[in-house]
C-alpha cells in the first residue's frame, strides 16, 4: 500500500469499525449529490453580500506548542523574568507598515509587512490541553463525542479540489493526525503526507522489483475485483477506493519530480534555510503543480528542545525558532512574489494558543487562549500589517475580536469557498465554519 493511503487505511480498513460508522460517513460522502438542490438554494440565498477573494491555494504553517504573540507579532513593553515583571521577552522593531511593530527577531518579515496581516485578536476557550486546542485550530470546533469534524484543509479540498488532474488536493508535510483529516467528509478529502523532504512520500514510489509491467498487471487484477463487487460496495469503501485510485495515478515519476528539491538553484535553497525552510520551498513547488491546500508543520527537532511550548527554560532559545520562522516564511513570500504567485497563494500561520505576559517560576510562559495572533500573508488580501488590538500586555482584546470560526471564514472567503453553506454528516447539517464571518476589511 502506498504512503498516501496510510492515513486512510488506519481509519477505513477495519471493516467492523467502518460499518459502525457508516451512518455518519456514508451520509457525508453523499454530500455532493444528495444536497445539490439544498446547496444551490443556499448559494442563491447567500450570493448577495457574499465575500469572495482571488486566492487559488493555501499554504498553512503550523507552529506546534503555542507561539507567544507578545514575543513575535504583537510585541509590548519589555518585561523581566527575574523580577517577574510581565511583558515582552525581546525588543520591538518597526516594519514596512507605519505604526506596526514586530519582535526584533522577525527582521526579514518586518520589511515585508505590507504583504502581511497579523491578526492579533484571535481567541478561543481552549487553553489547558494542547490536543484539544490543536483540534480547535484545525477544525474550528470543540471535540464532539458524536461526530468527527473535518479539518480546514479537508474542507477546502472538498470544496475546491485540486487545481490539476495530476496533483492531490491536500498535502501534509508533517506527521499524520486525525485533527488534520477529513472527518465525516470521507477519505477522498484526506491528505497525502510526507515527513522528510529529502525523500518525499516513499509510498508513491514502486518497491524495487515492481516493474511497470508488473504494476499494470496488478492494476488489471484490481479492476477485475472491483467489477465483481459493483453495486455491493459500502459508500465509505467506495470513497476509500477513490483514494487508492488517486494514489495509483500519482505514483509515477511525473508527479514525484515535484519532491526533487535539488532541481532548485542552490542559492535559493540556502535562502530558505534548514529543513523547515525546505518544507516551505516544497510547498511552493506543490502549489505550482496544482495542490490546493498544503500544511507545513514545524514539528522538527526544535532548536530550543521544547518547540513553541516555552514553559520554564524552553524560552531561553525561543529566539532561534523565531529566526527560523522569519527566514523561511520571509523567503517564501519573496519567492512567491517573484514568480507572481503571491496574490494567488494565501499563507497562514496558526498555532494552538498564545502566551500570557507573565512569567512562570522558571522564567518561561504558560498558555493563553483569550488573545493571541494568527498571521495571513499574500492571497490577494488588502493587507495592513496588523488587525485587531490587545491591551498594553497583550492579555485582553480591546478592538476587533476574531473568533476561530471568523478566522476560518476568512480563509474560506479568500479561496472563494462559500463560508455560509452547510456540509452534511448524514442528514445532519453542519455549518461549514460554525457560522463564522470573514474579516471584511481585508477584502475591501
């Protein structure tokens, strides 16, 4: 079985579990046909005033652990961990947008903020548990015991599909996880994933000894088996079969060339930096190929030993993470701009939650969900450097709050996905962004 099917097989190959979930998954898979009339009615009703952007692709950068807004894109007066005086850990610097500052370690992005909006007023109520907050920031909803919600990547893949017949709609550069998955939408809206840019998705390459002739023979045998079961296959199984079909189509050398980063000039690869930067470079190559949504996870061997979860001593080398982010994303913005792809590509930086201004007993920071920053860049938006405002310690939102559903509605609107419509889990209507409203100022 190839790499792109690993995620699907873990959830769908167990026949007993599959049948138990059939009522949910099967209904979800019928969304496109069953609800055509309902969706068209919704579209007719909501076209008036519906916001539609011009982006065609999304590169979503995930900073696992909780990026501290006060130490990055929403700097305040400096604090002192020794005396426990709350405040920023670093000095602030001016940017290319008048009146907007960022932390001193974001020096490259500081010069590019006319292409960026740091949304400083994102909030939710999940702060004490990383997994729950990760789920919230991928699905836009709390965890439910009765339904598995799709991730924003799967939603956009479901609504827009790939931009090419020779590309998957959704690629994850990082470790697979149910929070990134398709939920009730089904396997065809799941992801292809890889964890190492030096290898690519190994499962898309034929094992040694499997010749083209042998592969063709296997595919003919599989086709015979499928014909013998026509009309008797569970809808969820049929959806899984579609995922396999896509994997077979992508297994040849043509698509796999996208993962050959050595085709890029050494000078450009060096500008992107290390493995995280190479992931960002690969994401640019993937959108050129036609992938609609890419998540780039910063889940590497973190330079500070703890990632963005900077409790206690983890904060001491936090600046190295910020510098790595700055180099990679800043270069990605420049690279996309030089290729005239920036207006077509929405770059998103998200994380579980933010960090409070106070320091813990070890000099680090705890969790804060009441006010934190997510970042948007490119995508043809009307950027302004920053949107939303927090108090003098970035503890409370004082202007333009943005809930997670609103942030997701902004992403959907940017890529012309109707953020007002319903998806369907069986017969149950599920608002696509939990009734969020886009940040309209970014589209005017």
